[in-house]
């Protein structure tokens, strides 16, 4: 009987071979061998204390293969893989393919669920616990105002006052995120204490960046990439209004296009201690955003922002910009005062300021406010974010920039030109972003990339076209549905759905007649159910019957998929067909139709 270490080495070998598109024969041989090892026993692979355990036993052998597998699991942020006894070959194959691929926008469990994998369970590694609370601040007078580096004997400042990276990624934050200094504007993580009655505390200069970065650029979702629990907020400076609670904040509205105070979004980051000369005009702007003297207040705040930028107090700059943007949203569009805000923001939004804001996107406690400020920066902000997306050295940084770009409301047309980039991973990342944004104007450029040599690019392009789903995307999607790779065809099926995809129903029906992969067929049928148009439902009705002129005799598994698709459609003809199938001669189809009818009755009309 093979040992557990043998299984670990075999599994590692399989993942390694799946990364080599030319090793098809070796892939098949190793895959069959791996299936044989799982024929009679369930196996759980777990990463514990930096080593691999197989069913609770450390896998010490396996040489570099097991080490490579550990690195692969760490890249995807996986802590455990539970393989059942005699798993479905298609599901094991999908697991190996996903592990061999670079991280994408979705984590591994989500990608497996999207591919229909339900017998194999993958657990993401948990985020690291937050660091211990810092020591109390040093006594007043222990440092001189303007010091960039605190005394070596001074205690550390509270985390809420720093630009730290706590909670962004698993592992050591300053090792995982390599901060890129601004051109002429170094990021400093603290404000020097202002004159009495000052409440600002000196921060801590970050350690030097460590070499690192993944072997390929991709937009992965690191399990620890969620913002940490909010720390206790320091008291606001006199005259400055504290940020509203998270539950009371309205969504950000870019460009100041939403008049009315109820639409304005108050800054959500931690309170930054401000000197009185800055806090006073901010409070005045909040009280009287449409005052006749607002131009004077804005000019004063512009001078303070320029001064803060020169002293590398980017948190203070962000606070000033956020207050101006929020106040602008309270002023009606037709008001003459509105132009004063546009002039003030244009003067503040220099390239160094926008560049600094793109860095703050990576700081969890400032991310929302930095995105709000960048939205108002327009096309110039998008250009800098796209540059950072291409050059970002870590998965967490790429995810942060990607999320920021998703919320931009102008200037995104620059993304279309990035589809011609020479690096495959840039094209893939941009295609995924375009799909998330639903950019119909990008369809011609996406269509050209369907001929890309790299299958990973074609998968991302196919999914983007499916998510856009407009009539203009129909012809490129027909081509994608004839791609030699079943994975590319699968992405089309997974991405299509909804009323906007009505024009894609007939191309899917034609593709079903030509499709030879049963797994892709099933997903195409479900896509017809999500479309739910009359043409789609008529095709599903014919497909659900035991035999039909359109498709001929169908396997029971695909008839079951048609029943599920009719439930998804939920139209009157779909319900009538399900009622007829409730007495079908196939026991499984009969049970599925009755369960679908019960589910539809429970849904509110």
C-alpha cells in the first residue's frame, strides 16, 4: 500500500506537470496514478507550521516537489484540501488545473464552486490576528515638532495614527507589500505634534522594504486582504467634526454629481489630529458649504494642503481633500459656488498628490477615503492607478488597485489600450477589470485578443465578453464558443446571464448542438436558464424532453440540467413544462421537476 508521503509526492508532481502545457502525456499518466491512490482512501492535505501534513502525518519526504507544492498552496492562500475517497475525475482535474494556474480575481474555493466542484473542499488560510496594542504615547516635549524619526527610546504610536499595513496580507506586512516611494514625496507615517492643544502623536518609520513578489503578476485575493477591525478613534481636534459611523455612511458619489447633503459621503477613515488652523476652516466648510465666502475658505484649505504635502503629511492632505469633496456634493450643480470647488480641487490635484493617493489605496483604514478622492481626480487618477496595476509587486497591492479602478467613473477608456500590452498577465488583468466594469466600448479590442496564444488570456477575455453580454458581444462570443479549449468555452457559459444577454440565447443554442464536452454543455444549458428569454425557454423545453428534433436523445444528466435551467427561468412556459415533467418516466427527472416546482412556489411573486 502506498505511503502518505508517496501520495504527497505524487500530488505535488501532478500540480507541477499541470503547469507545463507541453507535458500532456505525463499529465495523463500522473493523473491516472493519483486517481488510483484515492480509489480506496480519503486524503486531507493541510499546511501546518510551514510544513505539509497528509491525514495528520507530516510529509517529510518528497524532496523539492513537496516544497514546491507548499509554495503553490501559499501562493493561493490555501490551508487545507480535503479529497474524498474515489473523487470524480473531472473535479480532481479542475482542482489540479486551478492550483497550477496563477491566482485570479476569485479565490480557489470560489473558482471551484463556479466550475461545479462539490466533492472536493478547499479551505483558505485565515488572516493573521491583529498586532498587540501599542504602548502609550511619550510624554509631552519628548520630541521636537517636525522630527521625521522618533527617538529610539520613545514608545510606539497608536496604529490609528500611522500608515501601517496591518491586516492587508498574510505574513509580514512590510515583507508582503513593498512600498514604492513617491517621486519627491516620501510617505511618512505620522504627523509631528502641532502646537498646544495638540493631540497628534508621532508615528513609526516603516522598516526597509524586503525583496519579494510573486513569480507572475495576477489579481489574487489574499485571505488576509480584508480591512482589520477598526481601532479606537482618537478624539477630534476642537472644531473638527468626527467621522460618521459606518452604518450611517452613504455610498461615494464621484464627481460631485449628487446634490443634497443626504447624498454626501463623510470620510470614513480614522480621525487625523489636525492643528487648529486646519480644523477651523474644515469645520466652517462643513457648516456652510454654499456660503458666499466659501472661495476664501477653499483657498485657505488649499494652502494648508500644499503645506502638508511638502511635509509629507499625506493623511492630513487626504482629510482636507475628503472634506472638500463631501462639501462639494452638498452644493447644487447649478450653483455659482460649485465652480469655486472645481477650481480649488484642480489646484490641489497635482500629480504628486494623486500619486500619493494611489499609495493610500493600499492602507485599509484610508482606502475608502482615498478612492473617493481619486474618483474626483478623473482620468489623471485612472492613468496612475493603471500604471500601479501593471507595476504592483504583490498580489495584495494588485487587488487593492483593482478594487479602486472598479469604482472609477471616468477615464476608464484608457483600459482599452492596455489590452495591447505585450505581457500576457497585464492583458488578462485588464480584461478581467473591463468585464467587471461592463465596458461595451471595449468589445472590439477584446475580440482581437480572442486569438491570443495564451489560454489564460483567452479565458479572461471570454469571461469579460460574457459579462458585458450586449448585442455587440454576440459575434465575438460565437468565436469564443468554438475555441479549442473547453475551459475558454466554459468561461463563456459561466459569465452569461440576465436580461442584457437576450441576444445571446440563439448563439448558445447553436453552440449546444456543436459542443462535445458534457460539462460545458451543462453550463451552457444553465446559462440559457439565467437568460430566461422566450427563445431560451423554448430551447430548454425541447432539451428537457426525452427526445426532440433539435437535440435528439439526451443523457439523463443533461435533461436534469435543463430542468434546473427551467427553474432558473421561472417563466409561465417554464413552469408548465416542469408540471408536465413531474410525471416523467425517468425517476431522477421526475424528482428534479417536482423539487423545482416546490422551490418556485416558495419564491415570492
